[in-house]
C-alpha cells in the first residue's frame, strides 16, 4: 500500500472518488467561476465545428475535454494497456464486434441527444445541479435513473 | 445578464439568432481560464476513473442494484459540491456574484423526456459523456463508438431542435 499503488493502480472507495469529483467542481467554480458540465463542454466543441457560437479551439471547454483522457491515463498508469473488451457488453452483443459497436454507437447517440435535451448530463445536472438545489436537476436525475434502471433490467434480466 | 445584450432590430434574422444564444453572453468569463482548464479535465478524468465510473460493469451493476459504488460516489460528490459552493458563496464575494449569474433552468417537464432518452443510452452503452472520453485515455478502444455516437447525437439535436435552443 504505497502511494504509487494508490495513485496509479488501484481504484478508490466511493467516498474518496466522490470527494475528488466534488472538489473538482468546487475548484472550477472557485478559480474560474465556471460550472462543471461535460456535455456542455462537448456541445461547445460541436458548436465550434458548426460555427454556431463564439467558442474557439482555445476556449476552456475544449481544453477540459482534452484533459479528461489524460486523467484516465494517469489513473491507470500502473497497469495501462489497450483493450477492445468492454465488460458485460461483450456478452450482450454475443461476442460480435460489429454488434457491440452498433449498440455502443446507439447508446452514445441517445446519451448525446438526451443530454442536450435535458440540458446537462450526470456531471452538470446530477452533481452540480442538485448541489445547487435545482428542482429541474432533481427531476432530470430521477428521469436518468428510472430510465437507466428499467433499461438495464430489461436488457440483462428479461432478455 | 444574458438578456441585456440584444441585437439591433435592423440586423437580419440570421444574425439575431446567432447573437440571441445565451452562451455567448454568459460565457464571457470563460476565456480567462483557457488552457488551464486542462488541469481540471485531468483531475475530473482521474477521479472518474478512480471511482470506477468508467467501468461498464460498475454502471450496469449500479442499475441492477448489485453494486452501490456509484450511488455513493454521486451522493458524496453532491454533498461536497453543495458544501463547497455554500462556503464559496459566503466567503468570496466575487465568486458569489459569478455563481449567482449561473442560469437556473426553469422547470420544463419536456426536458424529462430528454432525461429518459439519456437514461436509456446510459444503460445501453454504460457511459455518460465524461466517462466515454475518459475511457479513451484508459486504453478502452471500444469507447470510440459511444464518443462517435455522442457527437452524432449532439449534432442531431442541433439540427432537429433548433427552436428549443433558441427559446432558452
């Protein structure tokens, strides 16, 4: 149990992970006065491409998005390797690579579309929104969870 | 703040639509952050990965009620954020002013449908936008599919529902 193991190899218990995520949100508000929200950042990145917005490639959402995979890389530095495996998704797609890609693509598209429609994703609504006591965020989070629970039970318990 | 800047009436329709989007006005402060945001991105991705949010099975087991890790993560994150924002709001006047400027989404039950759509995708692909991008850095190749889907979904939203965006 040395520092290297804790930082780069192991996963953390729920309270430590939540503490880190919460502190990141607070730090972002403290340093920049910005609200945390990954789907908002993604949307800003897409706006750059569509030239719908004044956001540019040097604005902060783009840099935030670049930072995310670097963080994931750091967290798994100790045992990092490429893999196509994707947990139980491999079982659901019967080991068929293209079917898996299709499922993941559809899921991703639903998430992207729904996140914009709802006005935020898990980070924006569920963490920051509820922390600010926003009623809409609570409603949306309930919708997230209910739909997710129903879908997961349908896909993995019924089928 | 967002509504103060209104395009002159003489400008053509297209320009009005462009300038009346709230993001342009409310995000003026964002340009101060610039590339420093990469450190926040790194921190957020790191903690997402550490809390196992980037693992498909963890998210699935959360929905199947066999693993309560992520409920705990989200609950603690909410508590920490709420406490932190409360303290910031009380002790830092300039930050408090900015926090007050954050737009509060109005209650709109139609948005719940978006939430349901999101939830279905969340369970199917096992990702939320942040974790999909983080997975790419973890070496999970398969994450390119949901990321591609995310981008397509957002573009589709822009194309299909511009009126919703303008109404905000």
